[in-house]
C-alpha cells in the first residue's frame, strides 16, 4: 500500500496536484485494526527509572458549532467545518460532529484518522459557486484530467469515515459532467483519492449531476446502509475506480445513470498505470436505474477488473440491463472472476445480462493497439437468479473471436422472459437448470461456443468485428 501511495503521489504532483493532505498521524479506534501510535507500549529500556508508560491519547470529539458553524442553510460554514476537522487531525484523530441543521459549504477535506459524524437531521448542502470547489487532478471516464474536487474529499489519507444519520446534498446548478465556463470536470459529491481504510455508513445523498461516490485508487473501503438518490439526471450512484478490497452492503440506490459502476482507467494511460479494481463484494442492496444499467462493469477497464461478487440483491428497474459488462478493443487488460448469485430482477427494459466487449464507450485518443488491446474475459458465473418479464435473459454475442470469453456458467435461472440466451465466441460454457417461460424461439442460441448444456442450441450469425486498432509510430508515454 505504501508503494502505491508513493507512486500515486508522484503522478499527481507531476500533474499539478496542489491539495495533498497531511500524512497519517495515527489509527482511529474503531476503523483501523492496528494500535494507535500513542497507545503502543513503550519499551522499559526507553523509560526513565521508575517512570510510567505514556497514557493513551483521549478520544477527541469536536463539534463544528464550537468553531462557528451556524447550520442556518444560508451562511457558508465551510471554514468552520474544515477547522474542526483540521483540529481533530492534529490531535491524533477522532470525530468531527455535525449536529442537526443545514450546513451550506464548499469543498471539505477529510484528514487521516478523522470521522465526520452526522447527528439526526444534519444536512450538508453543496455551494452553487464553482469557486468553492478547487481545481486539481481528478479521474473522469478513466483519464486523469483537471477538475473540481468533490464536495467532501480526501487525498492520501488513511482511516477516514463519514457516518450518519444525516444527508449530503449536491447543489443543482453545478450538476452535469463538466463546467463549460472553464472546461473542467464538475465536482462529485464524495471523492477519496489514494486513500486507505474508508468507512461510509448510514447517511443519504441527493445529487442529480455526476457521480455521487467516487473512490479513486483507494484500498479497504466499506460502504454500508446508504440511501443514494440521483434520479432526474445522469449521475451514477457509486463509481469504484481502480480500488481494491471494497465492500458495498445494504445500500438502497436509485439513479439516473448506473447505480454502481466499476472502472480502472481508459486507453494507454490506464493500461500503463495498471491499477485494477479488484476484490469487490456487493451484497444485500436494492437497485433502480432510469438511464442505463444497475451494475456496470466498464467500459473503462484498461487497468483490469477482477474478483467481483454480487449476491443477495434486488433489481427493481433498469433502462437497459441489470448487469452490463462492457469494454472494447483499445482498452486491453482483463475482466475476470465475476460472480453473481441469488438475485431478484424485474423492470428491466433491456434484459438480465449483457456482455459488450466490442464497442462500448468512447475510443481513447491513445488506445492500446493490436491484439494486446482486445480485452481478455474469463470466468463469469451467474446463478440462482429469478427474473420477471425480462426482454432477454443474456445478450452475450459482442465478444471478439480472437479472445473468446473463457469460462461461463449460467445456472439456476427462473422466471419469465421474452427471449432466451444468445452467445458468441465463448469457450467452456456451462448452461444448466434454466427454467423460464414465456420466451419465443429457441432458448439457447450460439455462434462459436463450446461447453456443456448446449444440446439443441440454435445457430446464429457471427458478430460484426470492427477494424483493428493500429500500432502508433511512437510508443505511448505518460504525459
């Protein structure tokens, strides 16, 4: 983790990063597993004769109102809240308490070992003034670009948290993907960058523009019991971007765009940085989407995505598919070890599952060339799923013949659908216990597919393949 922090710090500094947080001071009790620096036992040889070991630091709880926050919804409380966080950090960590009230703020920076805790009826409201959101290097659609930092953010911090009850609201006039006045990305709602040990629990969000939660290049994340709303716009709920060891549990997410999107960089930049998203566990959640998919994997996959498990979730609506795995030639890297189990799916306008590895998302200005740039896909497993009136069960024909999907299990799918399973360029498929009704035509339809459970499958046309990504005259270099 330390090497990753140093590498990311170097990259951000070279890119004009000017908002680096203080280094970690100590671990916060209740979040980190290790001892705090102050609580560690002092060796007897280090003490004066007869002296006692140093006492542990007291737990610090600082109320933002004691630093001048008004909570009246009209006065900007940014400075007061930030001062409470900063004081909490320099004392070794603890809680910054936000009591009931409406707190109008610009960007607030979390520091290492600090939890921002909301009391009942406490609301943070984002300012409508772009000047309140500093511009730095942020990730957007898989690329590091200039952009406004989020309403609540952290950079290079450890052992941080936001816990409720309470609410975080983004102000409507700053919604949308970019600030057209200066051509930079608009602010997300919550955005830890290059952080470790993050705890987000028990609050609700409302933001109708871009992404609500956007952890980027972070490790060890717990997102639990959140209510996320971004309907009425094109904002995602949670975008996990080049992160490891992520747990999302018990969340209720209703969005305009993807409820959850997993990403890892785009084009040669993301491929060379090679920061995958891996070990992601999504459980006990409810999803509804009005613009794209409930859970999207990709299309920014150039760092690789692996080790994703989705289970015990309910999908109540999707503009396209409940589960959408997407990429394209020019991304490179891999999507592997994707497991979904025990799902209830209804209200989809596209269907249950789609794989599109041939043409999803914009092509990068510097794509990964040749066969190396064709994404590798392997080990997808979908089981114990009940669907209600799905237009199609599986649309899995958009896979490149030069790199077929290696290993696909579809098992224990029940319910009703209009069309069945369509696959192309798959090796070692296993299809069993598909017990659905209402569909027209053959249940299983294939082209260039091998494996078990294919008896009686109908033949379909091969997918159309676009032109290969050419090799550039000069190799790509980070710039």
